[in-house]
C-alpha cells in the first residue's frame, strides 16, 4: 500500500499486553492518521502505557488519536499512563477532558407571559434612559454651538440642512398639494349639499394648519431623511468609523448626531409653513374647478379662517416632530449591527419608528390643544 502524500512512513499502532505502540508519521494534514476503535482495549487489564519510540513526524492527528485512546480507557475504567509521551504532546493532551460531556438538551421556552412582559418593560425603560442621555448630550452640544464652542463641523451641518430642506421640497410639495386637493374635494362634495361652498376654504385652511401639513411633512421627512440618517450611521458603525471616533476622543453626539438633529429643527418649521401654502394652493385649484367660488373670495375666506396662534401651534408641533425623528433615527443607527443587512434593518426601523412616533406625538398635541382650548 502506497503511503499517503507527505508521509514517508505510514502511521501504525498495535496493543501488546498493556502497552500501546505507535510507529510512523502521524500527520493529519496529509491524511495519515488512523482511527482508534472502541473495542481496542478489550484485552487490557491494567493501566495502558505508551511506546512512541518509533514515531517520526507528528501534528494534531497524533493528539486526536491519543485523545480517543484516553477517552476509551476512561470509559473502560483503565488508567492511561502518559509518562512515555513527549512533553509537548503531554501538555496538549492534558488540555483535553477525559470524557466528552453530552450537550445539554435545549430548554423549553414555554409560555411565560409575565416574564416576557417584564423583559419588554425593562428593555423599554433602558432604551428610554439611553434616549434621554443622548438628548441631554445633544442639548448640551447645541448650547455650546450657540456659544461658539461647537465640536461639530459647519460643513456637516450645512450638508444636512441642504439635504433635509431644499432636497425635500419636491416631495413635500407634491404630498401637501394633493392633501389640500383631497380635503377640498371631500369638503366640496359634502358642503355643496348645504349650499356652503365658500366654507371649503375654511375646512382646507384649518385642517392643514392644525394637523395635516405638519403631520404629512413629518411623515415624509421620517421616510426620507430619518431613514437616510439611520442608514448612514449604521454604515459608519459597520465600517468601525464610530469606534474610531470614540477611540480618538471625538464625541459622537456632537460630531454626528447634533448636525442631523439641528438640520431637522431648522428646516421642519419652514417646510411646515411651505406645506401649508402648497396645500392651500391645492384646495384653491380644486375649489375654482368644482365650485362657484372666486379666487378673491377663496383667499379672503382663508385669511379669516385661521388665526395666527394656530400657525404658532403647528410651528411648535413641527419642531417636536423634528426632534423625535432626529433622535430616534440616530439612536437606531447607533445601535445597529455591523453587517450590510443591519443597515437595511436600521433604515426600515427608523422609518417605522418615525411614522408611528409622529402620529403618537400628534395625538398628544391634540389632547394638549383641547386642554388649552386652542
């Protein structure tokens, strides 16, 4: 029989009495190792000794073979004398256990609603604390920026403002124009029955200023800008750029998170006012086309329908939406994993969280407006 490649002498072994004798080259990488049968120690009555005088070259294949022999001896209640082994082999063999413990059976998860609910509550509280710490860090960074001691780059802030502001004008225009047109169409169908066509202008103006312009603009920004922020930060996390900033002592909250949030805080109120104007234009087009309303009459009715405090309320609401979208998107990006799939998951999670959060915060503002009689 031809020896395996890389072995001048094939590995052989035999048991003579209580001695295990090994000969040849024991090289696992050359495929030259032998198996140790389970019943090979049937005739051994005392401690098994080893004779390795005839062993040439060896590697982990020899250690694996001796480990099998050692475990077989332990299972049969026979001693295993390692005095005849070289010191390096004895050390490697000593690191291995005499018996292989069976892997434990997978524990049944069962149905523990209180445990799961408690874990969910603890996780939510922990995440709330992390968000609070992040918000405090960003707020302190904003104060330092206002005092001229900012630790963020102005070019990053300008790039984020350009992306969140002028870059979003087209989609904000389309969405708010269509929302205003839909409100005018629905109002025209109903109010025409009561010969109250002129009040379509009131309906469109109040609905846009109080609710729809701020909410629809925030939803657009959550899907467009919030998802982009989360994906960008998650990519930086995967490329270990966040770790590099931390190592060199650059605060992530000031360098990355603060420009993103400030850009939304600066642009969202302006986009809200722009959305109100475009939405009223959509209502104006539908009213002129469907109703016997003049342009001057529609404009006069619109100006008299909405007091300035309603614009102030929507202005404050848009700033709250901007803070929510910015903080949640950046936090989701910072806690993302390091794979490419985690980037997509972070973007999706940021969009969903932003949209749901905007609707929830808007409901809170509706309650506040009712309490304050706004």
